[in-house]
C-alpha cells in the first residue's frame, strides 16, 4: 500500500522567519524506481489537457505578475507619504527657526500665510485603487486556474482509473492469487488520489512558485542590484542549514516510522490474541516488549523533533542578519538619494516573499517523488501480462448437455514446476463427480481450469465436444454454477442477492428458487422477509442461512454444470441436513463436480476422483475404491477410525 507522504502540501507550509516559508521536516518521500520513465508516461495522460495547461500557464503568469508588482507600486504611495511628512517637517522647522532667531515680523507672517504642506491623497488614492484592482485580478486568475486544474486532475485520473479497471478485467486469475486485495485496492484508490491531489494542488503551486521566484528577482534587481546581491547571498546559507539538518533528521524520522509500525503491529497482535495471551500467562512478556518498543520510539522521536526544531532558530539568525544588512544599506542609499524610501519598503517586502516559493519548490519536489512512485505502482498494473483474448470466431453452445473431458492436460503455476501432466478425464453429462485428496493435491486447480480461470499448457478441455478455448469466457462461465465454502453475499436485500444468479428473474422464480433451497421458510421469519437488507459482511444472518441463499442463487441460475466446493464444511449438523437436501435438488439432472474433505458427503457420487500432487491416482465408486484398500480407503478410514484407547 502506498504510504501517504508525511509532509504537508506546499500551500500549507509554516511561516518562517521574516514571513518566509519554513522548511518542512518528515520522513523521506517514497521514490520511484524509474522516475524519468514514469514521469514521461504520466505526461502522456496529460496530453489531452494541453490546451488547459497553456491557459493555466498564462493565468499563473498573470496572477504572479499582478501580485508581485503590488509592493513596487505600493512603494510609490509610501514615497509620496514620506514626501508629505518631510515637507510638513521642513515647514515647521523653518517657522520655528524664524521665531527663535527673532526674524522680522513680516518674514514670520509671510511664513504663516503660506499653506501648510499636505499629503497628495488624490495620488495615494489612485495607487490604492490600482492595488485593489491588481490584487483582485490576481485572485480571479488564481480562482480560474484552480478551477481549470481541478478539471485537468479529475479528467486525467478518470482516464487512468478507467484504464486500470479495463486492465483488471483482462488480467488472469493468477495475478489476483499472487497479490493481496488490499495491495490492489491501494493502487486503485490511494495511489490514484495521491496523483489527483498533486495534479490539482502541487503542480499549480510548482508553476506559480517558479514564476514568483523569477518575477521577484527581477523586481528586486530593478530596485537595487546591490541589495539584491545581499539578499541572494543569505540564501545559500539558509539552504545549507536546511539540507544539513534535513539529512540528519530524516534517518530519525525513518526510524520513528519503523518503530510506530512495530508498535502498532504489536498492539494489534496482542489485542487480536487477547484471550490466548491471558490463558498462557504472557501478559508480562507482552508489556515488556511494548515497553522496549515504546522506549526506542521515544528516543528516535525526541531526536527527530529536536533536529527539526533547531532549523527555525538557525534560519532566523541567518535571515535576520541579512535583514539588518539590507536595512542599513538601503538607508544609506536613501540618504544619498540613490533610491526612494518607498523602494526600501518594497524591497523588504520582496525579501520576505523571496524564500517562500523556493522552499515550496523544494517541498513540492519531494511530493512529486511520492506522486511518481504512486503513478509507477499504477502503471505496474497496466504493464501486467493479460489473459489470452477470446477468439473472434468463438463458438456458442446453445443447448449445453454438461459433458466434460480432459484430454492429456498439462498445467503448472510455474512453467518449470508442472502440477498436472497428461491428465485425462471423461465426465458424462448428468453425473456427479467427487474430487478428493489432501491439501495441495490440485482439486481447486482442476475447477479453475474447467472455468478457464487458468489456461492449460498442454492438451485440451472440452465441454460437449467443444474446446473451451474456442468459447468466449463469458459464455463459458454461464454454463457453470458455483457454491463455495466461503459464501459471498453483497450489501443488498435477500431478493437482490438471490436474483444475482440470473438477470431479469421474476419474483415468482426467486421465491421458487429459495423454496427449492429450503431457504424460503427462514426468509419469511425475518422481519422484512425478502426485503431484509444484508450488511456488508452479511453478519445479520447465520452461516448456514448464507449458504442456503448461495444455493438458491445457483438454482435460479439453472446451470448445466455445477461446482460445489466444501459447501457444508462451516455449518452445524442440522443445517448440513438442510443444505444436503437443497444440494440434491440443485444437482438433479446436472453434471456436478463436488470438492470434499468430509468423505461421508460424497459416498453416493457416480465417480470419485482421488488426486495427489496434481495427478488422479485412483478413480471409481465409493465401494470400488474401498475394496481396493488404496489411498482413498486410507483417507476414508482415517476420518472414521479413531485410535484405540488402552
């Protein structure tokens, strides 16, 4: 499962010294094996959105330009205010000086008759209105850009999700057998969400941050190349501190994540086996192990937090030194009339803004690593070898009889380790075939081959004389009905679960199928009858009742060939009797393959196939096999003959 990046998105970066964005500390992002190749492939999915990207780029430039020219324009207003203040100050100083020096009354009166210098509020007002307009346009561009990127990200992930869904439909069963459902689900959900979030947020921030850095640098240079040099000189020192601290802290964060995983695993394991731990008196051992993991977690957690905490004081020191130098140099330049006072204010504001987008770019780069890793996991599904496609001229068995033949079949899950070699079986229509044998003998494999979940590697399997490879998989599987040991019912009504066996089934057909499966009675005793809603785990009915519903579903499907895989192994004796009666009804006039470990359930089978290590070592009726005294007789006797008690 793809792990979520522990670092926050760049948009929520904490404020650093002087208003700059502080670096973000956390465990390293998951990295892709082939970053460049995966990124190029991901860009192929973005090609249909090329026009939208061009619009976003234009809007990003416009938004950034309107935003960063604001301080420079605001500096004009500050300069005009400063000029007004200085003019008023000069006037009052002149008047005070004339009075103190007892200059002629005419001179003093002339000074008093002069208008007191004021502020050019008209000019300042125009500046303020211009700033409001600029920031409003910038905000509007940002809003439109976010709206477009939402569409871009969702359209891209929509196409990817459809491709993955179509790919999963074409993958062979062995792909799902070799992986956990959680892993596959994580790739389809978590990794997809990670890609969508990055495309919608981080990619926009990356574009904006890069343009902002360039724009701010240009604006700083237009004010003063000297002060720009001072501001840029402090940047390498800040980045050096960030890199050194991050390099040392990441190993502690990685160890912290490992300890958290161990702690969670231990707690889950102990609570899962709570009764066993108490029965065998291992409470103290469990507590001691927890204490050891917890102490290690405390140690690495303290170091990780300390290392990530010292970076801000260090950056504060460097940045504030640069801030002081800029203020001193700017003050001297204002005194020498080389720049205006408002330019100092604008430059300081640019200085505060300059580091933040750089830190954002660094953080987004880390996020991109995780995103590309997620995309790589998704593309691994798309790269998987697909099952052999159905033939274009596929045959259709219109009136299936249910005769099945294995002709010299060869198969192995690994090509260099064959499980079956030269397997031949001839099953007549309407007969009941029991398949028995120890675990790993190949019983379920036999069924998987019949239903073409796996492809034979030699020989062929026929149904009514037609090679199953000449039949479309969907058409082939409509010939079969299955009742498994592990019942599968979905979140819906009982009526919907039974009707799942055949599309378009009528109410009468559903009830008749339930009655044939001996399920109608218990269904009617439920408060809502056939409208009773089963929860996601179908835990609001018993295991035996669930099994009866799956049998009713198979009866409604009315298949030509039936597969029963240990359908009575998880129920009590009384429910087993009901299920057996339902199975007799279900198996009537159908070819039935019954996989069984409880040999008492298959004594009446027409033919018993005894399998071991992928081969059929014995076959015949129950009486015939018992008379031979071979492998089957040993299996049967081992279940019913207990050891002698002295």
